[in-house]
C-alpha cells in the first residue's frame, strides 16, 4: 500500500474507501465476539490488536517513522482515547450482543457535538437536542430488557462511544487542522494504545490464554480492523467533509448487525429494530451540526 499525503483521485474514491472501513469495522464486532468466545480476555484482545498493528506499521514504514518527537503528545492523546474506547467496547461485548454493541458504539456521533460545544462554549442547536431525544428513545428500545433495566454491556458500550467521540474530535484537530503526517500519527496512537491496554490487562486481568482460533480472530482485528482500517480513516477524513465521513462510518453499525444475523444467527426483535431506526435517525440529525466542518478547538 502506497501511503502519502496526496489527495485521492476523486472524492468518490475516498467515500468508497470509507465505506470499506465501515464494513471492516462492522465485521470486527463478529471477530471480537469470536475471540471472546474462544477464551481470550477482553483487555488482552485490545492489547494484542494494537501491539500487532503497531509492529506491522513499523515493519512496513520504519523509514518514514523518524522525527516523531513533535507528535508524541498528539499520539498520546489519540492513543489514550482509542485504547479506552476499545477496552470498554470489548468488555461490553461480553455482556451484550454484537448488533447492540455496534449500534450503541455509533452513538459517538451524537456525543461529538457536545465535546465541541464544551470546547468552544457555543450554544447547542435545537437539532442536536432532537438528535439526543431520538437517540435516548432508541437506546431505551434497544437496551431495556424484560425487567426494564439497562444491560451492563450496553452501559459499557455507551461509555465507549463517549471516548470514541473524543477520538474523532481530536483526529479532526491534529490531522486535518494541524496537518500532522498521517502514518506518523497513526503509528504513535497505536503504540500508545498498545502500551495503555497492555498495562490495563496486567492490572485487571489474570488470564492471557490465546488459543489458535482466538489468534485468528485477533489477527484479523489487528491487521484489517486496526492497521488498515484506521489508516484509511485517518487518510481519507481529510478529503471528505466530516459530515459525510461520519455518515459513511455510521454504516459500521448496519454492517455489524447484518453480519451478526448472517454469521452468528442473532435474533433481532421488533423492539430492537425500532431502536435501531430511532438511533439512526438521531445520528443523521446530529450530522447537520457537522456540516460546518468546524470540529476543532
């Protein structure tokens, strides 16, 4: 793969590549479910995927990974939010279904405008309030069980969405506004994410089993869902408006649900479908805020 800072031949190519990222990420929910089912602990999965992805990027592009000192802070910031988001997401998947995990993760686009508002002290638009209202109702339909209480996995996934929102916000800041070189910032955030998740695994987990089947799933997550997908995202996000980028990447939830139904035979109820629809409408409503492409401090 030839990596550089030149724009793609057309915006359509960038959009197609972002849609590919959404599909890869959607398949990642099924792969993560498989890794957990094979006996690999959740934080260990996160540590492995980022460690392998970091090593892969270094092997392929070590000649370009020089003079990293100016990017240590941006890499640390992005790596922290990335690692924390995936840790909560993966632990959450232990207690909920891949389809719920996918759609609740997609609510990060609803949280992102609030981060912008906190940073700039701009007033909150009515459309954002509408998007939040739709999302809350959708989350209720999607997550409340027979005894009307939210599942632990769903709650952890919502927390993960908040951290992903911070990650999206700072990608726009460091890559698009500050012009950080893509391969360097991707490498550094993976490196920091690997360090943070490894430390968390050593502190909070006791099992580090990696059976052959689990290794296959983790390998897919590391190479495709992490190294390749995140590099494409960081590269293409500069050439497509943030509103379009967010909308295309939100298809991750639809791909994750579809693949979960096909491959894992997951059962989807009518109430869950209503929740999916309301969440999607809330996400689309939130995208109006991002039309200005001013998600930077």
